[in-house]
């Protein structure tokens, strides 16, 4: 396994060791001992899976306060553009984002620490997206940012006329109006 650092502290890409042969491939999607040895110390307690079609943009979401979550995300089918925005108030990279393409073929994982908003856009006809969380979901702790916040200027790699966004995500605040 290889840990790939991003320009934002604590936000990393994980490239697992994949064993390929004529039958297909095999790799460990998670092994607590190996991940801890590599510096991934989160204790995951909940797994989630979503299926979406081309053009769907989910996010940017986070959990507030004591219910904040770190996430280890990956794609089982298809391709997504995955984005994390640093919302840690004392971080020198507050308000900055980083994105990575996660696909069923590249097997990359994205570790999104607590204190980040997270979202993704679906680049393939469909995508099955999985994420491990280090804290349980609490509806009352939901938070989010507008996916199209002009101060973030995220290129979701989806033409605006093809974007499928929930009504709930359209009413999220912009970064300048966010209260944590």
C-alpha cells in the first residue's frame, strides 16, 4: 500500500497493493493493522454504499461537532470525481479543496479526515461508491456547503446542463455564510 500526500495536511490518497492475474484481481480494501502501520489511525464504525448515475453531484456534506466523521472512500463500479474542502477553522488551508478521480480500475481510496466537507460527481454511466466512517451518522448534526460556491470554483467535470443535484443540496450555504 502506498500513501500519497496531497497539498492539504492530513488529506491523503491510498493506493492499495493489487494482485492481478488471468482471473481478475484481488486487494484488501481495508486491514486495520496495515492501515494503522501506514498512519491511518481512524477507527471505522459504519460502512455506507451509494449508487448514482452519470451527472449526479452529491455534496458537499459533513457532520458537525462531536458527530464529525472521517471517511475512507472508494469506487466499486464506475468513476467519480471526489472532492474534499478543508473546514478546520485553524488550518492554513481553510476553504481550500482537493479533488481526485476514483475509479473501479485505479482502486484508489481517499481518506477525508474530520473537519472536511465531502462530495463527488459521477463521471461514468453509473457508479457504486463506498465509504467507511469513523463515527455514526446523526441527522441533527448534518452540515453542508453549496457544490457551486463561486469562492471554491470546483470543476465537477460535469456540464451544468447535465448535473443532477438534490433540492436539499441547492439550499446549502456558501462558505462565506457557513457557521460550524
